[in-house]
């Protein structure tokens, strides 16, 4: 919804302002200028990125439409899941987790928290590191270093997508100039035409510059920034998981482990201690 509202505002203000000073919309309809700019931008995008990045970027536009999936409710659920898992370990020992981490899709523990259970990467992250613990790895510093490497790799994969979209924003103004120059060249070939014809042709050529700048700073650059914000909220989700897991591995009791995890969240989405206390007080021990 936020994306749609933003697009409406951008287009409404630009078109409305143009019409307000007496502009004519038909002059802006220059499909071959659009073909030059967008076609060249897509071609450059394909040249500059690998197959996985192209695929991920196309999927990222769906992410933009849906918006961030991590909010306070998602973080409350995440902390509740961690609390239940750590309580299970506290009550029955680390080996009680084996049935959950070896078959997470059928886990009664994870499936009590649907948003977490639907997040394949988060489930895999928890299962991988808790499996290491069940196998005897409990060196907090080594685990933290490994977690940092994994999260950094995931962050780099996301940054490649943001960079690809930002490259579109950086390149389309110059491609708009290319389209405008080609339009001027075409106009110079018709220099003997009457002034009104030449004026129309020059105006059409300048639409290329307008369109390149418009899509760059009205759409592609905001898309890149929005994706960056969405990915940052996701990174906080995984940072909270990391901090909670490390606190648990270091020997903190469940209530303290999730307090460590809570503190890793951004203040705008961070649930209060009282909210977490209320959310976890009704959780039954997993089996």
C-alpha cells in the first residue's frame, strides 16, 4: 500500500504540475524515447549482473509491493519461540531438541509460531546452530564468528540486489540524455521543416531527458532505498536470533536470553519488557 501511495503521489504531483502550467500530455507520449531508455537500462542491467542477482531483483519487486514482513508482532513471536525453545532445553536437556531441529516442518515447537515457521532461512539458522550445540559445540566465540560470517554472506546477497536497482537509478538519467541526443540528431535531419514542426520534434527529444531523470529519482532510487530498509529490518530479525542463541549457549536462563535478544531490535519495533513478559507467561512448555 505504501508503495502504491508513493507512486500515486509522484505521478500525480509531476503530471499535475505540468498540466497546471498549461502543458499538453500528448507531447509526453514518446514511446520510442521510452524504448531507448528502458531498453538500454534493461540491457545494461543484464550485462552487469549475474543470473541469481537478476532473478532475486525481479523477486524483490514483489517484496516492495508486500512491504516489510517484520513488525512488532513478528518480533514478539520470535522472542516467544526462543523462550519456548530455551525453556524446553532447561527442563529436558539439549537432546530434547533433536526431534524439532531434525524435522522442523513437523515440529510442534516451531509450528506454534507460524510466522517464524514460514521463514525458511530463520528456521534453518536456528536448526543449524542448535544442532551444533547438541553435537557438543558450545564455544560461544567460535559460534559467534561463524554466525557473523553467515549473516554477512546473507547481507551481501541482499546488497547485490539493492546495488543492482541503485545502478538502474544511477544510469537512467544518462540514458535519457542518449535518447535526447538521438532525438536532436533526428531533428537536425529535418531542419528545413517549419518552426512548429521543429518545436514539436525538439520537445519530443527533451522528453527523453525528462523521462530518464523521472524514472531514476522518482522510482528506481526510492525502490533501492525501500529495499535497503526492508532488508535492514530482516537483518535485525536475524541479529535478535543470533544474540538470543549466543546468550543461551553461554548459560543465560531463558528470560535473560530473550532479554538480550530483545535489546538487539530497533527501538521503533522493539517490544517492551512487559509485553514480552505477558506474551511468554502463557506459553506452555514444548514437548
